[in-house]
C-alpha cells in the first residue's frame, strides 16, 4: 500500500486474519456466550445486547486510499523468474494480483520461491496479499512446463466416467498449483462449443451439450475449490459459437436471448450454484443481448443486467486479457479498462500498458466517471474473496516441499489412469 496509513492497513489485514483464525478454531467463544445466554434466560435476568463485530473487510476498504483501491483492480503480467522486477511493479501499483506465463516458470521450487517473493513485496508496509494466477486448463492451454499432464476437457468428457476423470484432473492440477504458490486458476472453460470452426475454444470446452458442459463445470469447480484454488469460469456470456478468435478480432455471435438462455447460460448458472470464485468476461459482441455493439467486457447490459441481476452472481468478475484485439479495437486499451469497470468488471487482466490503464481508471474515479461506490464495490468483492479463500491469512507456501507435491507418484499414477480412460472411451 502507499506509505501513508500503512500501519493502519496492516492492523486491518491483521484483524481479518484474526477473525478468520477464530472461526477456524471452532468458535469456542461463541459456544461459551451461548451457554451464558441460556443460564441468564433461566434466571429471568436480561443482558445488554452484544456490540456487533465490525466487518474487517469493510474496515480495510475504508482505510485504503483511492490509488490503492484502483491498484487492487489490476492483474498484470510479471517479468522474469525472480521476484526483483515484479517487486518493483508491485511497490508502485499495488495490484490485486499477477498472472504467470511459461517465461516465469522453470521448476516447482523456483516458482514457489517467486510466488513467496512477490507476496512479501505485496505485504510490505501492511499491503494486501496477491492473487497469483495462471491459465492452467491442461490439454492445449498449459503454462507450467513441469506440471503433471492431463488431457483436454473434451477428452475428459468422452470417458465412461467423466465425473471421476474431470474431478481427478482438477484436483491434481489444483494441488500442484497451490504447492508452487499459485492460488488462482483461470479455469474451467464454461463455453459450449457448438461451432466446429471455432478457432479459440474447440477442445478446451467439455463439449456441445449445454447440460453436460454445465454438469462437468460444476464438478471441476468443486475440485479446484477443494484443492484451495480460486476457480474462474470463462468466457461469459459464452464464446462457443464463433469462427473468429478474439485474440485477433472482435467476434459477433448471433444468438437471441432465448438461444443464449438455452445454450450458453447453463454452465455459468451451474458455476454460480457451485460458488464459483470468479467469472471471466468475453471480448465478443452479442447483438441479441445488447444492441450497442460494445464487447461484452464493456457492456453494462451483459455484465450487470445479465450476470448480476438475471443470474444472481455477486462474486468477482474479471476481464479476459485487455491486450487482446477484441478488447482494444473499438475504444483502445486505457478506455477499455475504464468502460469495463463502469460495466461491472471488478478486475482488469493484462492491460498492454499497466501505467496508462492505471492512470485512466484513477482519473475516471477522481472525476466521478467511475463512481466511488462502484470502486468500493469491486474492491470489497476482491478482498472478501481473498479472505474467504484464505489468501489474506496464509499467502505463502513451503518452497522446499513444492517438488514433493508436483509430479508425485500419486499424481503420476492418477494421470496415467485418466489417460487410459480417455483411450478406452474413444
């Protein structure tokens, strides 16, 4: 955080940790108070009402500067395989998270050491621990060169017992990510791949049947969360029916509202029912959902009207990479970041230039174009997710044990078993 108010923020983070630790200890104090209440009632005496416990997340948000709140919205890339370069960026912008790519990752121990170093940089002077994420979908989208390998989602869905195989793949993947200090995965893919010419989703999807995809998304979400990983369903409102890659263009999907409700919505509805931590937006235009021509990432009709109001989601919304052409073609990267926050996105992934995107959002907040209430809403969601998933309490990992978990005999055996199921299921 900024140097001013650092001790107060440190106290607020400590308060969150203390509340979480007390809850984890079984609530003995609560049971004692309950017993006292029963004895008092039996004697006929009344007791004064207990003072409500302050919400530590709300207290932390209230103590943060506007600049630090804006920093929490960003998930930039980091450079190199050691924490030095990333630490300088963290000290300047105080981002809410970072994302790893293969150029950051060499071995399990090196990655765990990198993660710990970045977390120490974030925690300096009472700062907030980071989301440390990556795109580890397995199959064709895999970032960790040393991870235990599993087939694509489409292949997992083809076996005789897809629930078991999807659960195993997500569990093992999640355990290995957590061992190296990665606490967030941009997975599972929740798109229903109904277009055989789709150049970007394809075998990353569980298939073309919305009910089956929805069911397996739920299985995967449960397994990731059980492994201690923040899971991310993507790409809302559904990237499955397009022949255009949003990395290089701006896809237009011609689904009506009725088609969307039948085909694209079910996996996201299931993810929400399974307490998904994050939902990622898609850089796609769906005129049947919003006639403005804006990409879904920048559409309040889609992010607030559909995802929040219609589907009832109150978790964190993260954009897909703002470096993609689909995000920048209409407005440019800094303006895209501002419009995404105004539309309802809480976190901004990979702006091509962090400095200009950060300044644009900060200026928009200070001018009132992004209301302070919208910023506080986003930051509260981010911090509450970090609290609920234990990131505020325990951001570090034991780097000396990372290699014992990654590629363990049990994990390799599980992967061989799943691979055999895939071969037999075809």
